C-alpha cells in the first residue's frame, strides 16, 4: 500500500463527534442567559455602590454578587459542554502520525462514545479489520505483562510510576462492540474487534512492546500495514453504518 507522507490531504477519513442541533440550541440559550446574568449583576453592583454611599444599604451589592456568582458557575458549565467535543485535539501526535502514514482505505472515529461515560480514543476500520486504539501519554521503560493488572513505568531519571493495565479496559470495549455488531447484522457476526495500546512517544521501551497489543508511536502503523488483507468494502461500509461513523463530522 502506498503511504501518505507526501500528501497530508490524502489520508484516512477522520470522524469527530458532532453535537446534536437541539443541544446546540440549548447551549445558545444558556450562553444568552449567562450574559444577562453578568449584565444584571454588574448593574446591581454599580447601583448598589451608589446606594451604599447614600443610605448605607448593602442589599443590591449582595444581589449583584449573587448574580455574578451564578453567571460564573453557568459559564464554567457551558465551557465544559462546549469543550465536550473531541477530547483528542487535531494536532494529537498519534492521530497526526496515522493521518500521514495511512491512506483513504482507512476510517478513524475519534473519541467514540461506547457506553455511559466510557469513550474510545480511536476506533479504526480498514484492511486489517476493526481496531480499538487506546492512547497513553507516558514515556519511559515499561515493566509488566499483557494480562497483569498493573504496569510499571520507569523514567530516565529513575522515577517509578504504576498505571492500571489499559488492555483490561480495551478488551472489555472490544467485547461490547463485537456483541453490538453480532446483534445488528448477521454478516458482521464473524467480525473480530482487536484492541491495542499506543504510546504517544517514541521513547518507550520494554518487553511489553514485543506484544501485538502494545506499541510505541512509530510501531502501530507498520503493524497495521503488515496485517492488511483482502477485504470486502460492503462489510466495511456496514460496520461504519452500524457504529454510526456517518453521524460524525468528517474532516
């Protein structure tokens, strides 16, 4: 397969979560009300300051602070919802790497919602099949086993840090997706969902990297290219449809 180093526009299709129109309208109303709270609160503080000097009354100042406080709380909530789109930015190292190295045979859903608050960093569909990719932002030497509950990360400075084995979560996510595909289409009942962990840095070492489920930044794409096989576009399209890739905003 021809790689994509020379033309960044010729790469995998990327799908981002798209907020529903009803939610966008609700968010717009909340922003308008928050602005009014700031204006009302500011006005009350200004008038309250004048009245305090004249009559020694603090009522309007207290109300003004109350409105400003509510506005700040609402602003914080709106900011969290507004930034609740993709948790992975467009300049993410792993995503940038895959966009450069893979071609249009691949589709990647970013920050894919699975169940409740659980989300998948990258859900990739292409010639190698269907992959759940988990992003890890640490670097150093890894110690542990694929099936152990904890991994130990040792930095060059000698600092040691334990992290929960992310493959335990991705393995469960893979089972959920397999069941979803089996229930929706008989043709998809044989689709195997594979999972892997990708570290966002090159400087990752350790025996775990010999596994086919743990990769440094520069290891995931060569592995995917080696796994490529003949594939049925109809099956690929059905997978994307069942998993609602089309409800994502393509970029």
